[in-house]
């Protein structure tokens, strides 16, 4: 799998799966070589909330490996949650993967998320 394959699949998934939200165009996909690249995009939801997506990905093993990632969900100008793998919480069981929640920035263990799971979590929030 090349990084362009990953980019194509991600873009296809985001632009064709608009049940909840739609991505701001263009989706930024920058390849540094055949197997490494960066993705940045914002996905807007019907209530004007949005998800900022940031991924640094390597596909050399034949599947995507997220070297760095951050998924930040903002609603009413407040951060609802952020998943990331910044290595600044070694005390967390799922280190370096973790989740920040709410205005008080509650920290919790969280396995590495995928975009489908995050969109499902946001869908549940939107239905509340």
C-alpha cells in the first residue's frame, strides 16, 4: 500500500459518507515519499460543530501506521474531546494513546482510535 492509496481511500470515505457531516474542501494530503504523508482536514456537522483531523501516516508495512495523530471535536466553541498520541502522559495505561475530555481536560486511557469510531461517537453526541 502506498501513501497515495491511503489518501484515496480516506478522501473517498470522507466525501461519500456524509450521513453526519461533510469535510471542508480541499482535504490536505501531502506525501513526503511513496510511503509517508500528512493528512489535515476539518469535518463539519449539521449543528456547526466540527472535527479537526491530523495524521502523519506510514504505509510501508502494507497497511497504515499512524506515527502521530490528533482528532479534536469542537462544539459551541468548546473542546468536547481530543484523541492523540503525543507522548506526554506515560502514566496512562494505553500510553501514548489517550483522550482529553471536556473543559476541565479530563485525561483517560484510550486505545488508538479510527475515524469511523470517532464519527460514531460524535453521532451519539449529536443525538443527545
